[in-house]
């Protein structure tokens, strides 16, 4: 093997090993055989608690919901604590009403300081029969085990510790709002540590939530001395792009209390499904939650929590086993420094004829060409795959079971395109002339960052490393392969993880963004890749690898037990028309749904005129006539209906006459004023379940068939136009129906109302009351 070929192979091996170590360093490795002292966090002991909590679905209004409450009370008592329950109706400004039940306990500190809250929610996702193993039994278990280990150390904290297990997080953050707005302890909180999951594996990313500047929070996090910190200041910006809030959001927005979220997000396809169970919870992810929580608990139990607010911000990011930060004020000077160095080396290189202006300009062609082609190939390639495998469209998560294979496939395709574009018959190395183009684009990107997105200010560090590669070559007129490999580390440590993180966090629709980022990274590493002989052969090798990953993805493209097809079925009874329909959200019907909808169902557009909320704005796709069943209508009583000073004041009571789980009241062309539901007014916290701008929707999650009573007023000349949807989550269990059991490779579709019996009807006053009201209105207008 020629020396240049051997150097190329060793360089690739170095890069591959480094990338592997980067991802390996993210999480601690769980050893089931390891015996952990009672004074330390034990993943094995935490798993025992997950197994108990995640035995059955425990969503709000389910029978197992109360079972989990009793288990938590028992666990807190076992820790020698005196648990309390906070219960009450809470109505969000997004219109979600529920009687939430929080479970909490408090450990008294030695000083009268601000309290530290350890926060997690115990309800599982409704509609999809989720077992909540990761979301959020893992968070509950991590807190219980950390508090146990902390107490075993026999050290009383300076700060009070509040263990708070909230209810109703999955339906609108209501439990957190109940505590933040109504509990006396809320005023004494200085910091919140919240533990969550948006998948069943991966590193537990730290997502900071601050009111203004983050400088003191970054310093406090650094002082915790975590062994596996995984976070960066760009992540919160990405987090805010997701259709998610957490309980911590309520504390920040309602009480100006800052905190840290810790959440793992990989294997997103299991999120909110039956597959979010004890077996699928990645043990390393739970171990990572523990190695985050326990050191921070020990640190913040004795730290000053009285003032973590600051006006300054810091850039922060992790590299293997390290957490690095510096002030925002450095971002622009660092950009200027790197730009000046680049221009200086460019000027010297041209002057010494080491660099040629014509070749520098030519360098834009392969770089921009590779970026354009790889972006298009990836974008169109994913669209084509969705056509070839239409079943992917039924996974609302946007991340398929073989999604990781597609990430690797398109990264390999992108690398192949890069090598092919940079292939040249010119025997004279040209990589340093070609390096100028990606450096110029990266400096432009960092100029945008400096003005608009300072949280990504650490992107300048890999650029600096490549500028140093260029500078060394210009000054010495040589290329040092070992130095260049060392200088690849900032790109490999900082940028490469984003190639995978973006599609995992935002869905495979963002694969083209990962492809473009791969080209940008390739451009920074041109001093390494550029000297490779036989670039066409390297391109072919990566293309073959891409085909191998595509084939591997194809092999696992069909649904199977453990990688189930999400499907949906509802029985919709239109009471005013006395008609019933089977309905589904599915795009591709399977044998189970076809058993009710038939081979040629009709479009369900008519059922979507009044669309219920769903995370991804999903509507019914198909419907078919269904047999009428004896679905008991609710009792609707206009307790109050009067006109005073030009306003119509109403109080309406809706009492279920069957076991129900949810009411949706749609105020179509009616604008309610001063809405009160079951005695409570809307509160000023933002629910993650928001109403449409053009339509107010009240969603009430029913416990024990407690009636819904709404009070509001409208202008007297405005028509009352209300629709009611009454839902029970018992389609498969209801004795009125004989619904076949799903096959073992199927599961309820998440994020939509599913397996439900839905009754629809208008909310109308009796004709007699309506006539009386119109008469009173007419008299008022005459007067």
C-alpha cells in the first residue's frame, strides 16, 4: 500500500474511532452485576420502581392512575417522609380543565433559604394506552432513588428539598400549574430540576430554562461537576422549535423560577405508545438521569439558591466528559479574531504564491455543488422513500423504526458526493486553496450567529481549528497530517453530534439539513480529506455503504411485534342526526381497520369540520357507516340564561349518563367572556394544548363522571353556537361493541383521540328558554 493510501486509511480510522468515542462518552454504562453502595445512586434499584409504575397505563381518569398515586405515597413514606396530596380543578389558558392530584413531600433544611424542587410527572399519555416507562416513570424512579441515597449519607441539607410528582402533565401541564399558582410552597422555590423523556433511549440532555440571562445558571450547573454532561446553548433554541413544553415551563412563566430539564429523546418512535414500557427503557439512559440528578442534588441542597437570575448570557457546550462555557461577549471578538487570522493567512499565502486566487475561486464550485446536490438528493430521497414505504406516513413521530439506518445512509451518500465533487485528475494537491470556500461560508454563518443566535457561538471553534490548518500550511508550505488530525477534534467533538441530533429531535424530514451540515464539516476537514488519493474510489466506497444501510433499513421496513404499526379506530355518533360512523386517522388501512371501514371507505372530511386538538394537527382520514348503538346522551341543563346590560349570561351544566373520559366544548362563532369552568377561571399559564386562533375550545378530562359546569357571557345579539364532543376511551372494552383484538404487530396510534366512542351534538337551550331569552333581548333593545 502506498504511503498516501495508508495515511488516508489511518485518517479515516482515526475519525471513525473518535466519533465512536464521542457518542460513547455521552452516557454512563449500566452494569447489572455491579453492587452499588447504599449511599450512591443505583440504576438497578431505580429500575425496580419503573417496573412497578409501568405495569399498566395510568393516564388521567384511568383506574391505574390512582394505583400509582398510592404507590408514590407508600414510597415517600418508606423514605421516612410525610407525603401530602394537593388536589383541585385547574383550567389553563389553552382551555384544558382537569381535577389534578399532585403528590409531594418536603425535607427540611437547616437554613431558612430557597427550596430545591425535584420534579417529575406520574401520569402517562392518554388515548394510546402508553405504559409510561420512560415518560415518566424513569424520572420518578430517578428522584426516589436519588433521595434515598442522599438520605443514606446522613447529611441534612441547608436548603429545603421538595419532591413534587405532578399530575396531568400529558394533557396540559395542569398539575404543575396547580402547584405553581395555588400551593404555598411555590413562593419558596429557588430552583427546579425536572426529569423527562421524549423517547426511550439516548443521552439525557440538559435543557436550561431561564427568564433572562443564563450566566449564573451555567455557573451553577458547572459547579455540580457532572461526569457525563451533555448539553449546549443551541439546544434550548432547538427545544423551543418542538411542539413540547414541560412542567418546568410553567414554573418559569408563572413564577419566574428557573431550572434545568433533563430528557432523553432517542428511539422517539416509542414515545407516547404502548412500547414505552419497562423493557424498552434504555438502562444507560436511566443511569444517565441518575448521574445527572444525584450530584446536582448534593450540590444544590447546600448551594445559594436565593438569586440565580442574571442579565448576562453564556455560550456553553460539552465535549467528552467536559462542560465548557464562556460569555456571550466573547462571541463577536472571537469571530473578528478568526476572520482576521483567515484574511492574514490568505494574504500571506497569495503573496508567497502558496495560494492562487483563481484556484480559491474554483474551490467554490465543488463545495457549493456538493452542498446543493447532497441537500437535494437527501430531500428528494426521503420523499421517494415515503412513496415506496407509505407505512412510514402513519408514524406521526416523524421518526421510523429504521430511522437511524436512514441517517447513516444519507450521511454516507453525502460523503460519497463530496468525494466525487472533489475528485480531480490534477496531480498537484489543491486542498488548501479549496479550503478557503468553506471557511468563507462558515464565517458568514458565524456572522449571522453573532447577531441573531449567540447560543450557537461555539461553532466558531471548529472554524478556528481549520484556519490554523491553513495558517500552518501557508507559513511552512507543508502539510502535517498528524497536526491536521488533531485539529479535526473540535469539528468531531462539537459539530458531528448535531448530524444525528437534528433528525432525532426534529424528525427525518430534517435529513437534508443533516446532509448540508455534513458537507459543511467535510469542507472544514479538507486538509485531511483533500489529499486522499483515488477520491472517486472513496466516494464509491461510501456509496456502497449507503446502499448497505438502505438495504438494512429495507429489511426492517415492515411492522412487527415490538415495532408495531400505529393504527386508530373510533366510533362517532352524531346524536342530532342519529347517525353513526367508524372513523380513523390512518392513511394506510390495515386488516384490522378495514374490518370496520371496508376496502373502499369514504373521505372523512365531513367529520373534520369541528376538529379536535392533536399534537400534529391530524384529522380523520376515512370513515364508513356504522350501526347505531344505544349511546346515552348527556344531560344538558341551562342553569342560568339571562340578559343584563346587553350581555347574555349563561351557566350550563353537562352531566354524563355513561362512563366518559373527556369533553370538548367548541365555541364556534361564540366568543365567551369571563369563562369559568367547574368553579375556576382560566389561569395565566400557557398550556401545551392550545386552542385554534379562530375557535375557543374547552377540553375537560373527566374523573369519576363529575359533571362539567361552564359559566360565561356573550353579547346579547350574538348567536349561541356551541358543539359538544363527549368521548370515552373504552371502544375495545365497551359491552355494546365486539371489537376484535389488534394483531401483535399493531398498537394504538399516539397523539390523537383513539379507541374511543365519541358522541357529538349541539349544546342548545330548550325551545321555551330560547324564546324567553329572545323576548328579553328584544325588550332591552327597545328600552
